[in-house]
């Protein structure tokens, strides 16, 4: 059977398909490993593949949770490989949402305004296959143990789920007693955040405290191979990115460590971020549609790329599950909305409508995020990558979501749900 699929496969790209198919049959346990491969095959035919760069119409072969080949394939008769004809639909990498309050955020107008945990299907129906969770304003009635358990729950249901240590507060709430220790000792913790600066809800951290956290993130990343980023929540405060600008000028911490977010919350902050961009840090936009007068993430992507900035150093996240409050001058919340991962593809669509290439917009939620977070086998459609895939209609509605080779959404319907979802 193995030889038959190799014989009928006509690859247009260099592919590890032969290795992926032949290695499990070598050695004493060959039969068991081979069976595992054969029970998890998918052949996605006639896809318009965006890797995120355009690859044209291809078939994508998935074996054992990995993209085994991109090209033109015939499914051998009798093999337990499901064949799905996509008839020209868009096939893109599964999205990586690097800012989601997966246990729920909010609580900024009393405990009754705490947002419930995000349902599993809210990720998958938005095309998200990797979620990076965090705490926000409330690090007192919420905590790292709950966040870590939430990430593990998503992982058990089929996603890849990671998290930051900390939340708005400095010093950050942690599991092991230090942020650096959390990154080093806790499997899913990959960075520090969302640490709040220039915001009335922050703990008013000093410049030195922020530099120390950046150091902890960087060295924690070095010791583990994890992302090692300091994900900074930016508020509306006049100080804006002053701490970051100073740290880039005065310290040895690499620019890649600083990952400021909500940069499109007002025009002044976005302009400041654009000026800092050439220093080498990655800017993060929040996808949620803006209030009148605020910059739309889609317009910011267009402006960033048109300005000749590094196309690999721009990311977009959702603030999913987070409360999106509006405060009056006394710091009292006047109204709120709730973020959702679904805003990511909506913003990609608005960017495309604004003249941004689909590849450029898609990269902000796939390959650019994977690169910053050192997820080397995700965020791309390539032989050997994890089979995290989303199939989209021409208007970017999600048709199918596949994570680690497993179909979680089929024909727009979540076929895997959390135990308490209806
Ligand atoms: Zn935030």
C-alpha cells in the first residue's frame, strides 16, 4: 500500500512524503507505527492553497497529524484516507490567536461583569488552531492555575494551547514564584503578559520593573527555546510606548522580546508604534472593529505594509473573551463589549477590501505569529508542518477547521465541542 501511494503521487514540490510514509515501517515496531499513520489520513483535493504565500491549486495530503505533501495525488483504493474535494476553496494555515482570555476576562465594573470562559467551538469556528491565553485586569479572583488548566482543557479537546504568566499586575502573579521560573518550569507558559503600561488599570510599574520583566522573558526563552516575549498591554495613557523606546536605547534586551498590543487603540499610539517599528520589535494589533474615530486594524495593516516596514514583524490578535470597556474621565466604565477570535478573519477580510494582499493580511495571524513565538512547525502550509489547516469560502467564512490532522469543524459546523456546549 505504501508503495502504491508513492507510485501514484506526483509531487510538484520537494516533499518529505517519502520519508513520512516509509520511516514508520522500518524497525521492530514498524507495524504499529504504520497502522497509526494509516488511520489518520486526509486528502484535501483541489484547494486554492495560501501558505500564506499563494501556491495555486493543489492537493494537500495529511498523514499522522502532519502535512505529508502538497501536489497532485491519487488516493489508493482501500486506504483509510478520507478524500475531501474542496472545489477551489481557500486552504490556509490554522490561525494563531496570541491574545485570548480563554478563561474569560472582564470584571472591571464589578464581579457580575466577569466574562465566562470561551467555549471550545468559538476558537474552532473562527479558524483558530493555536490559542495563547492570558490574564488581564483581574489577577485576584482569577489566577495562573485556572489559566493553565484552561489551556490544558483546550489541548485535550484538540487545539494547541499555550499561555503567558502574569496579567496586568507588576510584580506578576505566577505559579512558581517568579515569571522566569514559570517559563522555565511550566510546559505551556511561553512568555510574560499581558503586562499593563500607560493605563489607569495598570499597577503603574516603573521603567526598571518593565526592563526586569523583559529580561526574565528573554532569558526564560533562551533557557527553554520558548517564545520568551513580554506581551505589553498598552492603554490610552500619554506615556504610550516611552518605556519601550527607552529600553531599546539603553538596555541589551533584544527588540524581539517586546510585543506591545492594542496599538490601534488610538491614532497617536499607532503613529508612535510605526516610528518604533524599524527598531526591530513586532507590533500587535487588536482585530475587534473599532469605535468611531479609532484606527481599524485593517487600515493599520495597509498603512504598515505600504510604509515599507518589515512584513514579518506585524501580528494581529483578538482579545477574545476579554471585556472591551469604555471608561469616562473618572475611570468608571460606561459600556463594554466582548472580544472574540471570529474578529481575526473579519479583520483580514477588511484588510483585503482595503487593498492589502491576502498573503500580507493572512501572515499577521499565521506565519508572523508562529515566527515570533518560535512555533517552527505551525503557521504555514508546508510539508512537515503540523496539519493545522482552515478551509475558507471566498468571503472568508470558515468551512472546515483541522487541528493536528483532526477535523474539528466541517461544513461550517463544529463537530467537536466542549462537554458543556450545546
Ligand atoms: Zn489588554
